[in-house]
C-alpha cells in the first residue's frame, strides 16, 4: 500500500481561553528534533512552537508553556485560577510549584465533567482538528499524480481516520 510517509507525524496544540473569552496564544508541539525555519518564522505573540520526539505535552514543554503563555497572562493579576484536566503532567509537583510561584490556584476537572468546564475540548478542538484534517486531505489529494488503488485507499483512510 502506498502511503504519504507521514502516517506517524502529529502535532499537539495547547489552547487556552480566559474567563473573559480571550484566547491565549496558541502553543504547539511538533514532532522532531528541530523546528523548521519556515515554522519558526510564523512565531509571534499569538503562536509559540516547540518540538520533541513525540509531539506530546511533556513536563518540559508544559514548563515552557507556563513561562511563555501563562506567566505573562497571570502577571496581570494579583491572583489567578487555572482549570486543567487530570493529565499526569499537569499534576506533577514541579508544575504545581510553578503555578504556586505565579499565585495561580489550579483546579482539576473531575472525571466525566470536561464537557462542562473545558470549553476548548468541546467547542474549539473538534472544529480545529476537522479543519486541519481537511486541509491535509486537500493537500494530499493535490499531490496525487497518478491514480492507483493504493493511493486512493490511502486517501480514503486519511479522510476517515
């Protein structure tokens, strides 16, 4: 079967929204050792990009998020509250110490209640993933120069995954 060669590539986006409906800068984690120059050029105050071997949020990447995204936001207030899910990295003592240093109380979402208290998971992530997937599918479709059962199957698989 023909594939794109990018079947295992992924990106993680950490999206935050304040109580006043302000979007925090987008924080993305790419897979790889280095961030391509073209992507680095996109960084500005509304987009930050890091990379690691898994493209997952790790303790190290979350600490970068705290420094680049949360610290500037939280420093505007004498005290702040942050609602997080129970992802193991969010609950590490080193992370909690950083939030404590920033006068930020962290509240963890009880299991099964994400729908009610994490609007990004419910209202933003789904639409964002759909748009990214469709852009990827359109790009991949534009790259097909010959029609074979293998590359049509790959395109079908991408559309349905």
